[in-house]
């Protein structure tokens, strides 16, 4: 057992208890729902960014009183937590930042704006188009203006460059956690990787979380040299790609590992998708450097989305992958359609087994998923 894991295992609950005290001390908070949100600007404005609740089934029934049932569970869960007042991080936020990654989310944000102020960033969807960088940079400047207005501050270049350095350090620390499982056998379970990196999003202080991440990796590496491993040389090594996954929606990861596999790679946006993207804090134009970084996120909302295929190909090699599972939430059209391209890459270029799973946050299909995953694992082990 890695002792440093205890910090992450209790982080969401522990930090929720610190929110009131922090606000009484004058701390400002901004809630986010997506990795396209440039946290550097929030930090430079003197506020703390954190991810908001949206990965559990519990509030979905309440959300469906307003939102349609045939909608992505992530969207319904996010709105449900906000509407029911059961996400303390939403309650503590001075501003919510959304983005137009899909039609469902951008329309949901219109409704959410009745609960709390929501600033929606208009995301360009062609990362290769010449106009996209200009559009995205203008959106970052619009967000900068909004943050300065809300928090009555000025985001100077010096503050922004310092925030970029801080965010780079956090990204590096998170990537080190994932890279532990480039070892064969894997050092830790995929569930533990998810817990550590996803829980980090609820941190109230970046310096504290960077220190905790670095301590975790350092301890894990020492224990790995002493023989700590998840599985052995023959354990099937699985890469999970697709939609965002958090605690409460991790059933596929658990089923893989319950069936004798090791989830060694998580390509989704709560995983490795953003961890190769850094900014140059010494760039002549820090806002353009920031725009280039976030426009480079290979989300399925991008079209074309060559970056995701390049990242997947690299991860298959770097993590010594034996099979790929592409996870899609019901009604997530961009990931569902892009699964065809992912399958072609995995099967044709890498000659590996591939499985697409479409599901939601409920437990109603666990037995069906278990049968399919068990058969997939058996095929790999033959």
C-alpha cells in the first residue's frame, strides 16, 4: 500500500469541509467542467479553480425534471448536482465556466445560468483552421475580461506567466502518476491512477496538490523497486479511451480489473489527453501560447481530430498495451462516431483487440458489460 494515497482517497470530502473556512478568509473560487477551461487565467486572477461534481448517478433523476432523458449522463449529472445543491464546490463557486464542446452542454449551461453565473467559452472545432487560433485567443481574452470584472483585479503578464509555470508543474506531476504504469508489470491499478488524478481536481491549493502528487510518485517508485506491482508479466494490459470518467462512473475500469486485467492507460480527458500539453511561460505573447495549448486538446469535438489518433498510437506503444476499450456514454455522438476511426487505428495499425462499450452511469447493465469484458479478456489471454 502506498501511504501517500490516503491524501487523495479522502480529498474531495476533506476539501469540501475546508470551503467555508476558505471563503471566510476571502478565497475566491471558480468551478469548471472541462479541460478546455484555461486554469492559468483563473489562477492569475487570484482565484482557485476546481472541477465540479458530475460523475454520479444520484442526481440524474432530479435533472430529468428539467432536461430530457435521452441526454448524456455526464450533462444530466452535472446539472443535477447543481440544481439539488448537493455539490459543495458548485455552491462555493463565484463563477462557473462552461464551453461549447457539445450541443447538449451548451444548452444545459443556459439553464444552469439561472442557478449561478455561467461564462460559456465558444470553442472553435477545427484545430487546423487558420481562423481557429484567432477565435480561441479572442475567447481567452473575453474570459480574462470577465474574470477581471468578477474579481475586481488585473491579470498582468507577470501573474499569467507565474500561473503558467505553476500549471506546468501540476501537469508534469500528474503525468508522472500515469507513467508509473509504463512499467511491466504495472505498478498500480487503473482505479488508483484515476483516484489520484481525478481527486486532484478538487484541490483548493495548487502547491499543496503538486507536493502531494510528487510525494505519491516518489513513494510508488521506491515501492516498485521493492516489488510492488499490480498483476504480473502476463496480466493483460488494457488502454481505456473515450469519454471522461470519474469516481462514480468507473464501472468499466473496475470490471476490467475484476476480470484479471490491468488498466495501464487512460487516454480520456480525465486522464492522459491533456498531459503532453504545456505552455511556454517565456513566450512573447503568453495569451497566444495559452490559446495554442488548449486548442491542441484532441477531444472528439474537434474535426478533424488527428491529435487523438497520434496520442492513442503513442500510448499503445509507450504503455505496452494488449487491448483497447473505447468507452462511450449514451447520447455522446462525437465519441460514438469517432469510435470507428479509433477501431481502425487499433485493429489495422496496431493489430490489437478492440472493444467499444456504450453505457451510462447506472448499474443496470453491469452483468451485460461483465460478460462482454470477460470475453474480451479471455480473447487477449489466449
